[in-house]
């Protein structure tokens, strides 16, 4: 009976995982939209810093998504 519980738990995690990836993808998309909007508001004088901030946010979210996927 113990093996059945383990298999059921694995199946549940496998079913939930695509939803977690969807959430991560949605957060990345929202971050990109917000970053692009803020970049356009700041104008060309601050584009370098804003691009670094946007890139850092995207890379950070990608790393978090990868680490969550490993769990």
C-alpha cells in the first residue's frame, strides 16, 4: 500500500507542474510588459539603466523558474 501512495503523489505533482510553468511564464510576460512600459515612459535618456533592470528581471525569473522545475 505504501508504494501506491507514492505513485499517487508523483502523479499529482506531474499534473500540477505544467500549471506551475504556466504561472512562471505568465509572470515573465507581465514583467516584460511592465518593464517595457516603464522604459517607454522614461525616454531615451534612461534606456540603458532600464534595459539592465528589465534584463535582470527576466534572467532572475528564468533562474527561479529553472530552480522550481528541479524540485
